[in-house]
């Protein structure tokens, strides 16, 4: 009798445990990030012409510095949350961020300010990031420094 009682207790416990194991394995997780590759479309610069490949551009996503690129290169940002984001490009540093960049010995070599101080170039674009690879082109326009 004791043996029958024990088998009736263990069998339901094992069945419940198996149900939990199999239902937890069927849960599907969705990706919540994407990869963004940024390119620049540099407009006409007074006195220089189209393009400015020798100048560095500082890239920001939602106001946070992401990296530096030249006008002829591309920048890839991984693990970007899906949703709407604002991307900015400047050929000059934004106040506050420049101090952090200058203190970093590795980044100090990459810093470059506008060529001959003649033009400020900047551009902004909003983009909805989806899972997978996203391509963002930031249109950049330049104005003379006054």
C-alpha cells in the first residue's frame, strides 16, 4: 500500500515537471536590436567643391557620440535598439564630448578640426531602425564660419 501511494505521488510530480520543461523551451525570443551602417552625403562647400574626404566627421546617435569617420568612409554601429533614432554628423566637436575625447589617449590621434577653420559642416536625419542591417545616409551641408 505504501508503495502504491508513493508511485501515485511521484508520477504527477514528474508529469508537472515535464510540462514546465517543454513549455519553457517553446518560448521564442525576438531580436530587439539592429546594425546601423552610416554614410555621409556631403554637399557643396564654398570655395572647395563637392566632398571633403580629408575632414573628420563626428557621429552622434540620439545626442550620444558614436565614433569618428572621414567623408569618404562609413561607420557601423552594432546593437542599436529597434525604433526611431536621430543621427547627426558634424565636422566639429560638440561641447562636453570634446573633453572626453581629448582625455582618451587613443582617440586624441583621431581628432581633427575643420580644414582652415573656414566651414562648419553638419547634417541630421531620423531613421527607424529595424532588426538586421540598416543603412543610413546623413546629408551634410556646410556654411562659412562668421
